[in-house]
C-alpha cells in the first residue's frame, strides 16, 4: 500500500506507476521517455524492479522505452547492472560525451 507515506520516493513511485499504466494501455504513442529524475529518492531495489517491469511492458506491447539513469540509482546490484548494459544503446561517462557536450 502506498497510502499514508509522503516520502519523496513514494511520491516518485506513484508518478511512475501512472506513467507505466499510460505506457502500457495507450494506443496513440509507441514509446515512452523517462529522465533519471523520475527515479530520484526511490530505493535502488525498487528502481531495479521498475526497470525490469518497463522492459517487460515494452516487449509485450511492441513499444519502445528510453530511459536515462545513473548507476548510483540502481545500487551495486550486478544482476541489474548487467541487465541495463545488455539493453543499453548509449552509455555515457565523464570521458564519453554525447556529441562532445558536457552534461
């Protein structure tokens, strides 16, 4: 239950759940984009589960999901990091810049 708790992470999870439902059931858009800010304050274990669920929805509905996420947001869970690396198209780091821009 998400009732009664007003923490930052719980509020972010509520927002993400609404996004997930729209992504899953909409018939107008075949993609969803989420910035890393969508996962701020959420426990890394929950973020891992959310990413896996989004991937499952995308595969089942033949839609595309694009997510920008920071490594610290998923913790030190090697299984999740491997999953992200397997699904990643672009991985940026301090030395690897997109179009030579600093972000």
